[in-house]
C-alpha cells in the first residue's frame, strides 16, 4: 500500500477543536482521522478508516483462532423479537425506534442477542452442531442522552459481538475462558494497557460478567484493586464487607429536639454540642442517612424507595442503577406530596415505603437518625429491634481504603478506565425465551447455553489514542498504525522525487507507506503533520540527499539516525 498525501482527502487542524473534551477526540480531529457528522456520530476519513480496519483485522484474526465464524445481521430490525425477550420495554429511551410505511415498529439494534439466538434456532437441530461460536463486526446504535468525548460515547459505534452456544454449563465455562484469553491477546496486540474487572451484567442478564477497562484518566468507569490480592472490580460490582451482627445491649430509642439540622454535618455538630447519650465523639459514620429515590420500571408504574446508608457516605446512582437494572432511579424531590417523608428528618422506623439498607446496617447496629418529624432525631435506633429493612442493597459509594471484599486484609485503591470489552456467561436466558431445543446424544431435547462477548471497535481506536499520545500528537502502536512508515520529501524537485521513488521501493519490500509529496508545504509544516498523525517511523529525504542519505526517525522514542538510501528498507525491516 502506498498513499500519496498530495492526492489524499486529508486536512489537519492547527487549532484545538472547540468541542473536543478529551485527548483522543482532540487529536483524532486535528490529525484528520475523523470528522463530526452529527451529535454522537462521526465520519471516518481515509486515515481513520485505515486504523479502524487494522483494529477490526486483529479482532477477526483472534476470533478465527478460537473457531469463531463471522456473520452479519442487519442493523434495522423488527420489534417482535425484542418484545418476546422484553428488551423493547427494558431499553426504553436508550434505543432508536421507528415505523415503516406500513406502521410496523422497528429499532436500530443496540445489540443482537435475540437475532443470534433465532439464527441458531433456525439453523441447528442436533448436538452434532455444537459447540458453536458466531460473531459479527457491526454498527450499533444507542440514543445517548448526552453524547460526549468523541468516539468514547457516541450514538452510533462499531462493535464486535460474539456468542458461544454450548450444550452444557461446563462447555460455557470453557468457551468463556477461550474468549477471555483471546481478548487478552487482542488488547496486547492493540497496545492497550488494560485491567480485567468483575462487573455487573445489567440488562444483558446472565451470571458471571467481566469488563476489560483501558486505563485512562478520562474514563467514565471507576474500578478498584486490592493492595494485597489480585481482586479487581468495577465499583458497580464491589460487594461491601458487612460487619457481624452487633449483639451488645443498647438503650431505648430516644427522640431529641434537633432544630435546624437537615444535614448530616449540622446533626453531628449538635449531637456533640449537646453530648447526646453522654457522647461528644459523634461522627457522620454514626448516623444513618435515608435517601428517597424514584424507581422507574420499564413499562410499569414508578415506585418510591428509601435507601439507608451510613451518614459518611453518599448514594452512588451508578451503583444503584446497576443493582436495579433494567429499572433506573432518580432522586425524589416532591416532598410536599409525601408529608409522611419529612425531608432531612427521615428515619427507617415506621415508614410506609419500601426500605433497603446498606449491608453495614447489620442487625443489632445502633444509629442516630431521623425521627420522621421536623426538627427531631432519634438515638439508639437499632436495626432488627426498632426497624427491619426489606432487604439490603449495594448503593453506597465505594472509597479508596475500604477493605477488600475478597481477602479482607488489603485496602481498595481506585482508578479510572474506559470500558473496551464486556464478556458474560448469559446461560439460558435467551434460549429459554425463544424455546430453543436441539436433539441430544441420548435422543432427548437439550437447551443450549450461551455466552456473550463484546468489544467496542471504534471505542478501541479512541482508547489507543488516549494511551498513546504526547503533546505533539498521536503515537500509534505498530499493528494499528495507518501505515508502517511515513516518508517525507522535505523540499521540492529532487527531494520530492526521491521520496516518491523511495516510497515505491519500500512498498515493494512489503511495507505500508504514506508519503508526503505535497510541493506547496514547507518542511516545518510536514514535520508537524507527521508528529500529529503519529505513524511509528518516519523517513525524511532532505538535507543529506546529495550524500545519498535519508534520516530515519522513531516517533515513539524520538531517536534519529542517518541511513544510506539503499539501506533504508533493511533498516526498517530489520
């Protein structure tokens, strides 16, 4: 492959794009890889399409290596299958829906579990057809409320989704392991530093679930690791280390006048000033905060829910949504409509709303909390004696320094990451829905079990740019770069012609070559563009051409060396 920049559709930008929020968005726009077409939608320009194709190629190679067979479904799908699975309603406003000219409902697919399941139902009949791995690289659509960060959160994106079909739970475990290892190889080849973390399954369903997170300060996911063991998890999936039941004797519940204390801070200050229960060491952790949320169930009526957490912690809505999925929660603020819920003074004792508590609110623990009357709080409100939660819920924020839920000895550290892949052991959720059965070896019907394995292909491109750049531009890893070498004719006439001749020779040697043969531009502009575009190696035909030399530059290290023109190919291939 040889691409001449003089004829290429390419425009680099000197100024920072006004709407670019993160480095990958800024640099991919400036270097001429993508252009904004619509909110959350981008056009892949020639250079960007080359990178996208390289990432897709690597994924396809590793999927083929584990026996994956590629198919391609349409993105426009009829409603019926998603009604049967229940996800037409579950997805709610997150999907794009439309009607055809006959008035039939369709959607732009956000994912294709239903279609893969129906294909297997249609095309298989016997245990001899299994195990089976199918995958596609397909455009997906999500109606993001706030598309942002360029390719990292768009409404249209390229995704590789794969599905394994096995006839036993052990077969699913083995298929899951194959995909997990294949993903590790893929991200190693893509040059992505990543961490595999325990995750929530969410609307996908299933049991075991893990995310692959690319380390990045701009990542929307927060994940934890342990200082002692190898535990890692998305904060949404962290399980709280609950204390043992408190068996101590506590005094009776006592109500106190606590005017003008609607916040935890004001309540703690008053409790210490008045030495409630003879104490002056009250902290926020001794209080029980009760947060009211509205739970929006797809296709059902909204529900009011009160969540109790220790007062030194906030309710994390992302964790809460992960637990409630496919329902979602918003903070309740219409307190005039519920006079029984006194804002700032709510306690769990006697309220007539479903009440779920943090695991730290263990039986026997005593709390300072609201008395359900304006200007009043109560001490010695004991879980299991004065109130009994309807259940526990993982909704409180996770913090650095929390104990590790696996080993109990280490502390949790926190990092940010970009979700680049998610794998699930789906089990029989979808084969049950569509009643998929095949003939087993014993002549009896067997229901296949499924795994689901997704990679964000376009998101991977942005993630690579996030991890591989400097102040001058992108620095692509070798396997995903749009070319192997960037040849620059620094001047006009002889230098340009020699650059073209050298580029043709390098192509014949098996290299992918981008050559800057633009006669109207100065060497400085060409060098700036080369650093912005970020091809790993650059060959400059310039100042020492008369002596028979070209300069070979390494974009990553900055190393430069003069090489005889006749030896440039060997230097690059060696």
